């Protein structure tokens, strides 16, 4: 039987709709809080992010920092600060520490826009922010943490789409309580595979076996992963053998193995990894 080749499918109609919805929301805000997955500091960003967001000031959050090596993450933060000219901070999936700094930075980034409005004779208003990012990078958890201390829903604003709900975080900042989803349009299949590793791609867009095989190929020299699976040969077949996952007739259950390998990676059981390579 021929081995299945990895191919992750994108749906242009879904991408166009996501882009349109995102642009509608962007018109409502002064500052963008872009969330990326710490395991993929580059791959979990839209390749054309500057064009998509326009001239809006941006705060970059590397979320799920508890799933990566802290020293490696520090190097990435410095690199991204230098190359994006944006403030960059790390946040964890669990806990809400450092979110006060996120609020403070968002307010500071919005100040030039607020000053410009006041120069036109308008009264000072709170800054307006929204959280954007690819699917499953943790946008909703960031919103929930930011809004937890303040349940003040302030509803629709004059001149703002009625369906959009706002929450007053503090007197200086209002947050759009629905995230902006950046569509996962990628032409590079390796980059697409990395997004699949962290569930930023719908399960319907790929088969687990070729994607898990690509992940194991990336981790093939890692001693901790070999130790976890109790095999020197990091292949689906070898792992299926060590787990004794065998179908009737003696065939190795590589599909089940692939599903578990992806799950083990996503839940941090294989170790703390950043899968993108830091550019020199």
C-alpha cells in the first residue's frame, strides 16, 4: 500500500470570510493584541500580518509559554522585539500574572490615537483594543483573563457595529470581547504541519499519520522523546510496537499511534520545544 503523503488543505472561501470579518473588527479599535503560540513564534503568525493590520499599534503576546524552554523563549522575545518594532511579552495558558502589564502597554500604545482625537476637539475616551491570532493560540483565554476582574459590559457604542460587545477593563481601556481570527493561509506545507501540531488547523484539513510522521522526523534526535516512547527509532511503526497497538491480523495500528503522538506533543508530555528555528 502506498504511503500517504502529507497535504494540508486550505479552503479559500473560509479564508476570505475570516479576513473580511477581521478587517471589519480592526476598524473599531486603536490597538491590536496579537497572540502567537510560543512553540511557533514565527509559524503561528500570518505571513502578511503588517499588511493585514495596517498601521494599528500592536502588542505581541507569546502564549503557552509554559510549554517551551524559558531560555530559548527569551532569545525569541529579543529577536521579535528587534524585527517587529513591537513590544513583546510571554503569557502562560494557566495563571493570569503579568496581565496588568499587558493592559498598561495596550493603553500606552493607544495614547497617540487618543491625543489625535483630543486635538480635534473630542473628549478623551478609553482606548479600544482587540485580541487577534490564529485558531487555538489562546485568544479566548487571554480575553477571559483580562475581563475576569471587570464584568462591566458596555455593549454597543455609537458608530460601532451593534453585535460587537465591549468590556471595560479599567477606566483607560475597553476590550472587544470577541477575538479576531487570523486565517491560517500558508503555502508552505511544513509550516502548515507545524500549525497542525498545535491544533491551529482543523482536524478535517489533514490526516493524522503523515502529520505525526513529520513531527517525529523533527524530533528524531531528541533523547527525551526516545526515552518517553522507549525506542531509539522514532517512527509510528516502532512506537506502535512498543505500545503493543496491533490490529487484527497483526497489522500495526499506526493511525491510533499518530493520534496519540500529536496529543502527547500538544499536552507537553514529550518535553518543552520551540519548533521554529531562530533566524541568525
